[in-house]
């Protein structure tokens, strides 16, 4: 089940936190709960992705994007992810979730999100996400304009470009 209370609490804290620019990193302190764990008493791989959702909402609140999304009745969509798991997170372990945008193309923003203890990454995800209106993707430049950061055009890292190229080659399964 999606942790709605945890999302609500994270958003309330984010509203009181200092504002971020789109090229800043959002850091959210977290703790592994029993409901996050699988039968091996470690954070479940799916829960990492669910908690990364919360991190992107916190990022949106702190950058002002969430206010624009609500005002325009837009939504968020994730269209791809690649996750790496490095170390286990055990019950009650404190860790930090780091969320930042690496860059964008015409349609997509590319997020790097990590769960880490100190400098040790326990998991890392590359997430391709967009803002949508009535099921249609809003160009990233429109979003940057609304966020008053129209000139933000970082070069995507080579590994992200390679992932984008590999995803373009990947066929959809036959239904």
C-alpha cells in the first residue's frame, strides 16, 4: 500500500523547508520502517521506488513546481527508471534520500535519486519524468519558464545519454 501519511508528512515538512532551485539537491532524512521490509528484513526493492516518489514530491514542493502543478491542474508521470541496489537497509536504520535533476531534453527531466548513509549509497535510481496536462506531456522548456529558470540547460552526463539511447532501442513486448 502506498504510504499516504508518510507523503503528507513529507510535504508538510517540505513547505517549511528553505526553497530550492532546480539544480539544487533535496535531502530528506528517513528511517526504514517494518512496513518497508520484505521477509528478509531489509527494505523491499519496490519500496525504494515508492519512497523515491515521495522524494520527487518533496523536490517539487521546495522548488515551487508543486504550486504550479496544483494551480494549472497538471500532473506528474514517470516513463522510465533504472535502479541499482548496493547495500541493504535494515529495519529502523536512519538514512538520507537525495533527489536532484541531472538535466532534461525536450520532453523529460532526468532525476538521480539515492538512498544513502553518509557517503555510502545503498540504492540509486535514474528516473525519467515529466509534467503532464490532460495526458499530454508539457515541454520541459515550458516548465522551466514557469519555474523562472528558463536558461537552465545542463549537459546530461554520458551515462544518462547512453541509457536514453539504449531505451530507444528497447522493443515493447508483444501483447
